[in-house]
C-alpha cells in the first residue's frame, strides 16, 4: 500500500471512530481508535511519512484517552497520554534531523500540556518508564 493510501486509511478509520464516539457507540469507537493507532504505527515505518506518522500516533493515543475518560476510566486514559508522550520523547533523542526534532519538540509540548491538564482534573498520572 503506498504511503498516501496508508495515510488516507488512517484518516478514514479515525473519522469513522469519531462518528462512533459522537453517536456514543463506544465499543465501536474503541475498535476503530485501536485500528487507527495500529495504522499510525504502520505509517511510522513508511519512508517520507515521518511527520504525518508522529502526528497520527499522537492523535490516536489522545483519541483513545478521550474515549477512556468518557467511559470513566482515567487510569487507562492516563496510560495512553503517557504512551504518546513517551513515544515522542524517545524519538526526540533518537532522531538527528533538526526539522524532525523541532516537530517532535512541538508535539512533546502538546503532550506535556495534556498530561498536566489531566493531572489537574483527575489528580494523578501514571509514572512513565522513562522518568
């Protein structure tokens, strides 16, 4: 599957999950959000899709976190927020390209803000394995 088609498949799956979420069909939303996360990680391994894939991974984890918050499961939501942040942080230290590092830093700031908001609202976050 070519890169653009993989990206389009991720976008379509995410839209489908969002529609299920809005319709309060949370079981289906969960299924499609997990599929979208899997597709995002597949996209990560496609040449020239780096920027799109890291954004897709971040969005996918945050969508799952929102779903778990809606289902009143803050510990599972916290896990996805941390996974997104940990992934970005790990990539930041591995990547050499300045442009990619700037994009990762931007996403790290977003995920850090979301973790702080989450902690403020729910009073806890799980420690990450990288802390």
